[in-house]
């Protein structure tokens, strides 16, 4: 029996405007996949922040290409073998959504979680979870903190003129360890040091992509000067990047729509572990669906940055939860979440 695939575009809306060093936005375009096979239904998601430079229309066109449904059927039948790729290949966001849906429907058809399907189910390890406060003004900080779940680590977006003042204000209001993300926004090591020296460095557990991705030597120098691991994000997109740049960083932030799917995320984790890099599982402000798909790998990580659902006002899925003891998923099968808001899926027709 061939799989039946439907596709839908969706606009994920933030509760509050979300700022990074790249700019401020009120939401993110997404493309969802629904896959029906052997009485089970699975879902996939490609969420598309501006820096990916892909539109929802482009992703939908990729997913409607002739041969995609044949590819999906091949993946379903070949599992647990590796997923072959078409020529020309799919973009990472489109491929990530397809892999997610295939893993979800396979696991649900077998009555297990995706983590169990992939052989990476946890053994009691509680990986610390993060919640993110976006870049903004000092006046917004109290309200933004009040919106966030009580994760173990607070991630602070930086890269603006008021970074030092923002960090001092956050530290005065919140006692949790901090993870700093400048999104390539700091112009020099000296500027980064001025921000960090104005704060309590002892509370900082990591710094993410502080400089332009080509300034790897700066990241290495900053880590040596402050004694804090610097994680690559934009610099490491796939397993080959991990292998190439491992010596320049202390950790890597892995994201599904960046690398192209759960299987490729596992390849990145394997390479990172070989080079003793710390591993963070991240998101692109996905819904509970995309974040729960990545959370299936949390037993392999040192940190999880999967707080996208808590930033959204119209999350169409439910079942992902976060508290002081970590991140967890309600459902025992597939990716563990369920569709909570109506989405109209159009048949692929490919």
C-alpha cells in the first residue's frame, strides 16, 4: 500500500515580536506534511526563518515534484536502511519535513516512539532544557521572562547596542544559568569581552556563534579568554562541516531544517562525539511537532534548545512540555504530539 501525502502551508505567529541580531519578526512561515500509511498518520514540518532563504512556496514545489511519493514509499520500505536521496536532491528543510513524517508514521504503525524506532531511547538521563528571551529593549525583559517556562537554563539573544545592560537586567531578575547567543552579531573579540566583563561570567554555560561564521579564530580566542565553550550554529550545517571545523569550537547546535532531517542530525551527533564537542539540539522556532521530533534525540545531547512552542500563539500541535526537571513528551507513540488546531492538507498529487 502506497502512502498518502498531504501538504499545507501555515504561518506560525509569535506571542511577542521575536528579536535576534538578524532583525525582529512576528512569526515564521512553515510547511506541514501529513502522511497516511498502513492505518497510521504521521506529520512533518519545515519551518523557514528568513536566514534559510527559502520560501514556503519553494518548499511546497519541492514536495510536489514528480517522484516524491515514490521516494517516500521507498524510504518506508527500506527502513532501517539509509534513506536514499533524489537527484537533484531536496533542500534541507524539505528533506527534514519528509524524514520527520516518515519516522513518525513508521513509529506509530509499530506502536513505539521515534526514539525507540531509531534505537536512541533515553536511559533516565535528564538533558537540561533551555528557554529563550529574544533580543529587545530593557523595558520588555520582565514581561518576556514571565512568558517563559521554568527551564533549567535561560538562553539570551544578544548582538545589539545594549547587550551588557540587558545581561545585567536579566541576571538581576532571574537566577538561572545563562547561555548567550549573539547570532554572529558581535563585531570583535574585544567587544565581546566588554559585554562579558560587565556581567557574572561564572553563570554563563555557553556562547553561540558570537561572530560571523568565517571568524572562527575569534571564537576560539574568546573561548580561551573566558573559559566558556563556544558553540557553532551557522558555521556547522552538516556532518562534513562538523568534521571540517571541529577544532575551532567547543560545541555545535544541530537543527533539523538546517541539516536535512533526523537521520542527518544523528550523523552530526556521531561526528561531534568523535571530536569531543558538546552537543545542543536546537530549533528554528518550530511548533511542538518539529521540536518533539528533535527531542527524540535528547538522550544523545548535552543541552536542548527546543522552546519554539512557548514563543508561539498558534501552535497547531500539542503534547510537548517543559519544567524544572527537563523536557518531556506526553504521547508514547511516534513523535508524541497530536494535531490540536485544524490544518487543511491538500493532496500531493505527485
